[in-house]
C-alpha cells in the first residue's frame, strides 16, 4: 500500500461533503491527492472519502521496515471493530478500514493512530501579536547592517588584546 497517493485516477474527481464536514468538525487540514480528491494526510496514513456518502476510508501504511506500534494499532482496530476492515491482517502493520465519521470513538482512534493533529486555534490577541512580530522582522531586514565584531576587533576598540584560554 502506498497510502492512496498513487491511486488510479480513472474515477470522477468530485469534492466530498462528508470529508469536508469531518475535517471541519475535528479542525483538520484538507489536502488534495494526485487525482485532486479531498484527503486528510497524516504521518502514518490518510483519510479520504469511501465514495458511498456515508463512510470514510482510512489507510494505515508503514514507512520502511515492520513497526510493532503500527501493528498494535491495526490489531486494536480489528479486535475492537472500530471500522469495517477492507485489507490488512491481525499481525500486519498496514491496513485499510472504512468507518462511520459520526462514530466518535472510531474517529478519535483513527486520528490518533494516523497521528493527525488538529489545526491550532487562534485568538484575536494572538493574531495581533503575530502581526507585530512580522512587522518587527520586516524593519530588522530593512535596517542597515552593523559589522560583526569578533573578540579581536572588539579588543582593539577597548585598547588591549586579551588572550583567551590557557595553554599547555
């Protein structure tokens, strides 16, 4: 499995209401895959629309060698019936599940298993602070540069050269 990133793009590419509502509810970023389908990317897999208008599909995939952590997550999803298993085995570390996005328990599990974090919340005070920081950074870039002072150039200004460190 490659996490859906190299899928066959023969199907119609249409925006999914279901994944957009799910992403809005959980404050997630929606990206687009190679087929221009809406998808939520995670570090351990991704979430996309199953296509029936009721379920979402989760692709848990691994990078490189076998991972016991990912295998434990797949095993837990299978044993606790957190979604309908489409592919993957009890001992494997890559699997695909279809789940109902209204099931909070399954949603929270898959978001944590895929290591998907919500977008940060911003307050008006935080936005004001960020704009002030951006303005300060711009004024620093436009101000004339001061020459960098090394210990030798600073010592010549103060009058004497001080030797640093001891010798053997």
